[in-house]
C-alpha cells in the first residue's frame, strides 16, 4: 500500500481516534491552546487599539502630538468607496430583448387580420360581424376596437398599419422595469442586449427614450406620424397595435451584476501616504474623522477590532493550528511527540503567540521597528531541535513565524526575521555536543542575526542607521538566546526525561 493511501482518513479511523483517550486528551489541549491564543489576539488587540486612540475623539481638541515613526502607505477606504460608487453609477443596467415574445405578438396580429377578413367576407351585417370577431378573439381586442374596425372602410389596411407599428415599437424593445434592483446602476441610460440578423449587439438607450407599456401609445403615435397616416387611420392602427403589444425587454440581473463587478475590479484604490516625521495628530487642534483614519492606518489593521477582522483572525488561527498539527505529525517529522513532550511544544507555541501579542500591544511606537528583537524565536527553535529533532524544529519554527502575521497586521518584516532567526539557531546547534558549545553557537547566532537583520532592514528601505540598529538588536537577541538555551536545557531535559 502506498504512503498516500496509508494517510487516508476513513470513518473507521475517526471512530478509533475518538475512542483513544490519549488522542482526545491531545486534541483537548490543542483546542484549549486555540482559545488562549484567540483571547490574546482579541484582548491585546483591543488594548492596542484603545491605547492608540486614548483621549482622541472626533470634535475634541487633541492633548498630544502623534508623529509617524516610519513611512506608511495605506488605502483610503472612504475615498475608494466613493470612487467605486461613481464607477458603478456609470454602468448601465442590461436588458435582454426576448424575440420570442415579439414573434408571438406578430403572429397573433397576422392571425387576427386573416380571421377578421374571413369573417367579414362571409357576414353581411355589421353587428353580426362584430359579434363573430369578438367570439373568435375574445381575449385579444376590445369591443370598442372591433366596432371601429367594422365601421372603417378598409379594416385590413388599418390592421396592416397596426402590424407595422407593432413591429417597429416592439423591435426597439418594450421595457419591463423591476420595482427594485436598479439603484446602483446608471440613472440616465440602460443597455439593450439583442440579436440583430445573427450577431449579438448592445445598444445604449437613454432612460427618457425608453418605451414602456405606459409610453407605448405615445411612441406608437410618433411612429404612425412618421408613416404619414391620416388621423383616423393612425388612431385605429395604434389601438390595434396596442391590443397585441407586450413587454419584451427584461432586466438581465446576472449580466448586469457581472458588469458591475467588472467595473469595480477596474477601480484602482485611492492610496494615501504618511511620511516619516509627519504629524498625524496635532496637539491643540480639533481631531477630525480623517485624522483618526490616518492614525488607524499608522497603527495597522488590528488597531480597530471590528467583527469581520476578529472573525478573519479566528478563522486564520484555526487554519494555522490545523496546518501545524498536520505538518508536525509523525509522518512528516519522523518523530512521535507524546506526553510531556507534546505539552512542552504546545506551551512553547501558545506562550510565544501570547507574548508576541502582548509586546505588540504595549511596546512604544518608537521601538516598534525592533519588535522582533524581543521575540525568543531562536531560543525556542534551538530547544526543540535539541530535545526533539531538527526536522521537527524547522517545521515548528515555520509555524511560529507564520503566526506573527496575525500579530503584525500582515507585515512580513517581523515574521521573516523570526523565521531566519529560528532556522539559523537550528543550524548552529547541530554540532553542539557539549553544553559550552551552546555559548559558541550563541556568538555565531549573534553574527548571523546581525547580517539578517541588517539585510532585511535595508530591503525594507529603513535607511543605513535603522538597518544598523536593527542588526545590532537582532545580534543581542541571538546571543541571549544561546545563553538562555544553555540555562534552560538541563531543567527541560530532566522534566522531559530527554537523553
């Protein structure tokens, strides 16, 4: 049997898993860890948001200056929404012409003309003819129209002219406007979708020129005048056409929605830039809604925990935990972690995520550039590599670094630093056979961290001085991680019964 088939999760294996108390206990710990991480994400996020805007309200005088510590480019949501709405209002609603309805109407009026003339040729009395016509076409024409056609000297000609008018008006579309659904479309123009001698064509029609059943008579009279009919003939032909007319252009909701979505997709978001050193909030000035929006952009997306943001964070946290459990399985790592070892890994990961959220919430904005220098990523990676295994430690480090995306508002700088820090720590402790080797590994890690921190800061366009500062504090972090690994290792080996 192939390795892939071995991993298939059948119903029987699921029942066996539920029956295994140890497995239930393990998954219970994982669920508890999720709730702790989620509480940290929401709680510290709320603290961060409230501290960022503490004492700052729209309409009140600011009690302090808020200066941008770095360059920030963000999307102006309100301006973008205005631009999107403007583009939507340029999109005409699409109506599709149903040729089948037009064809049926034309066949009906032709059949009416034929039947009327047949009855007229076989009936002498006008009263009897009117009754016979009404009897054959009871639901089509009114009694008054039949009487007028009977009294007219050339009824066949009048019906023929009505057919021409009907063909002309319905050929241009008789629109059926829905009571709702057109609010977001162009208020001045609609688009008629129809087939003309084969090819599909779209025709722009001004709203004030659109034919509806209410306007049918007016449009039909204009058509009759263009045919230069007499007043009596025009009136009779128009009424005959109206007797067979019907709506044949209907709102195409799907086609119209696709047009709206395409228009929205073409809209470029309105980007704003806050330069380093700009005063986002000025002390002594009245705070405006725009000021708070700029402040929120400066603090990052987590500074205002709206329900959608919280739900997205919870969902992503679940996905990260599921992915981590799958990646750290025995099949992928070659190591089976149980009992104290499993609890150790869970505590490390949960503690790391809680610590990261706490630091992000309480660290002053002036030190946010050096946030990662306070994370013990390399320490955790080195301990896991020594106590459990290198492959396991690498996958564990990847999971830790990915979780930082939630903490930093999807700023990749800190996760990248953490990932490189952890991997460097794992590589450098591979040859550590004695405890004193961990001190040497810490020194080497300090150098590696300086180079990585400097390189990432340079790529982030932070300037030479900031790049050197980032490299320096990263190197301090690396050295301390090596020293702390030496301090914690004996205690952890005893607790985990590691060899």
